[in-house]
């Protein structure tokens, strides 16, 4: 049976949660005064949860971080606050293609954000119908732009070019940002070295086995502690833990600092993914700082079928090795082969062995094999994508 996704704040806990007869267990995000501080999974009995019965689970999960959060709240202190800092204006960019139902859910969520003068920009990347255009027009205040070059990174680059404000915050069309999402991202641009901020993304629903498997295998949330990544503190080629493209923001000037997103990477190209993590690596290699901010919360609708989930995991495998290939041949990062070997020996191979032995908590073998297949294809897919782009440019230049 499915897993209920719940959102509870410690300062306003109900005594009982009912209406859960369709579920056997619940995935619960725990907050303190709106701030995400932990997550738990608990059983559901007879369609309800007696909250007092799950207190021990909550305490064991959130106690370390809750102490820090409570003290900071009591003192009214935040390390991100600067006396002379004012929030920059932002452009919110949603890159979409043929998903009007998801896009409507995302736009409805963005309508709940406090009005701080932000603009909302929808980049329609080669949708096959005009449904997305009509949907955006129904909101009135949202800018719609059609990008006729297929590829998510082409849409991202168009957003950077079209944005009118200092910060460009990206959300996927299948994501649902929290009302405090944008402000949480913006408050971290308090240093000129911070060129990018990523946020925490939780599952919007866990209605199918495939969605649950995806959340266990490749969660978008990267923990409940704020982190700063720089060349001095983090391996710049290992960017998987920094964040995800569904929840990230950049200074608009990033395109002048390190260039545009590589159009040979990510969805809509043979590489299928990797554009966000390659860009993170390029920022770190250029000496900039990336901040992971868990308060910048968004919810993501994972793929609902096994076919879609396996395709996504395969795409992630392709994307990792594709962006590593780019770093090797373009950025001349000669440590890539060692990084690939280390990942296989220390993580991928042990995970396969644990799955074959059916160890508790092991990942599905089908997903592990699917990812490895993608990794093998990754370098060649990047070269294929580059050749395709070159042919297209030659074709257009001849006219």
C-alpha cells in the first residue's frame, strides 16, 4: 500500500491524525516554527496516528538539530543575517515541456509566495501543444517564452538571458515550492562569493512502489543542516550532494562569470541529465561558493511508474558520466577517472553485493543495474550530443 506524506510542526502538533485508511505508513516532515528539522517514517494503525505514540521516534530524529534551532530562535540570532544586507529581487524560472497538469500545480504554489516584487517566467521548451501557453496566459501576471531549441539547458540559458532581476531561482514544473521557499534562498546571497544556493526537496507523494523506491534510491533532500561548499571544503568534481536542478538559484551574472549551461547536457539531449551538477562543479572550480539551504523547501512529484523511475535512474547514471566527460575534455580535470573508480569500488559495487545478498535496507537490484548501464553509456552519450549540436549549428549556418 501507499505511504502518506504529512507535514507537522512541533509547536502545533495534533493529538491524532485520521483519514489515513488508504495507507499502511506515513512519511512525516518535522518542522519547528516552520523550519524543517527532520523526517520520520511511522506505521499507521486503523487509519490513524496517535501523535503521542510517535514522540520517541520524533525525539530520536530531531533532538540534535532541535537544540541548535531552539537556542538560535531564543536568542533571535542567525548566522546569515547581515546588517547591511537587503534581499535582492528575483526572477522565478520554470522550464517545462508537455506537462500542463504539473505546471498548474507549480504555478498555484508560486501564487502563495509573499509578494516581494519577484517576476515569474515560464520557459516552454518545445511543447507539442499550446496547452502550457494557454495555462500561463490564464494567470495574467506570468511571462511566457517559447524556446524552440530542445534541451533543458537551452531553456535554463534562455531564462538567464530573459530574467529581469538579480537572482534567477529555478524550480521544475513538477515541483511545489513552499511559501517560504524564495525568501529562504535569497537570504543566503549575502556574500559576493555566493553564486548559487540550492534548497531541500521532499516527496510530494508516495502513492506507488516506484515513487517509494525512487525516494530511497535518489532523494532530492540533502539533509537538514545548512552547508557551504567551496573549493577549500569540498571535492569540486563530486557535486551530487550539493543539490538538484529542481530547487536552485543563481546570480544572473553567473553567465558572465563561468559561462552558460552546457547545451549538450540534461533532459532533451542524449545525456538525459547532469546539467545542474556540471554547473555546480564549474562554479566550485572557479572559486565561488554554493550554499545548501534546507529552509528553502520544495516538494517534488516523483515518477509514478517503474518504467518512468528506471528511465530516470538510468538517465542519472548517463548524466553523471556525461558531465564528468565534459569536465575531463573541456575543463581538463584529470582526476575524473580516479573519481569514477572510487565511486564504483566504494559505493556502486558494495550496493550491488548487498542487493544480491538481500541485506536489509539494500536497494533494488534492477535500479542498481540500470544506473550502471547508464554510467557505461555516459561518456559516449556526451560525445554524441556534442556532435548533434555541431551538425545542427552547421545546418542553420548554411541558411
